[in-house]
């Protein structure tokens, strides 16, 4: 299937303990437009997508798991030395009360992840447009987190993730065009 190397897709460095920034990043961990939802969406949709583009969904879906691992590492590094008071001040008091500093799939507001975040219509073109939208929303969220961050080391990793979302969006757009061309071919029997 695929080979797992025990290293992150891109290095993750954090300058300082910052639970507030971790709270924002939790959105990309377990939010509706986060990496978990994206990975599961693409790997689920691949079963009803034409063979011409099925590999794309497999490739991007597994890469999203690598992004999830990067986000988990960022959150861990931003909170590993945080005190209970720092977690509370960052708006993570309820998270701390329930999970200590353990990662938990929720969005930045603390709402748990749900399978309703995953869209699968069964129409390949509709699903790919959903995937384009998901990538663009993730790109925008990464940019907004960068705008909120004062950590240049972390911003480097976030910029890498933002750029990967752009590439994924472009690849899904190419797949739409491939499927439209196939759909519009005259069929002679």
C-alpha cells in the first residue's frame, strides 16, 4: 500500500509554549475543514470515483494524514509545558479538565469531530467540487492562523501546509476537467 517513514512530511518547530495558538490549530485537527475530515472524505470518495482519477484521491487522502500528524505535533509542542492556568487563559480550560493535554478531535470551539463533516454525493464531479472547496477552506484557515501567530518557526510549517492545500485544489480542478471531458465525449454504440 504505502511506506511510512518515521519522520514528519515537513519539519515542525515551535519557538515557545503558546496554548492560545494551539487552540487555533485545533481547528485544523478536528474541525469541519481540518485534516482528519479531508483525509477521510477523500479516502471514502475514492470508491465511487472513476478509475482515471481514483489514484489522486488515494494520494491526497493519505497525504492529509501526514498533515494531521504535523498538526498534532504542533499542538503537542505548543502545550507540552503549559500550566493548567495557561490552558485556562487560552480558552482550553474545559479541554484540560476533560483531556489534560491529550489531543482530542474537536474544533477550536471545543465541538467534537463528527462524521457529518464528510461529504460524499456519489457524483464524481460534485464530489470533486466539494473537495476543491474543502482545500480552499483549509488554505484560508491556515492563512488566518498564520495571521494570528507571532511564531516564525511555526509559521514556516503552516506556510508549507497552506501551499499543499493550494496544490491539492489545483489537482482536484484538473481531475474535474478530465471527468468533464470524459462525460462530454460522444458515445457511439
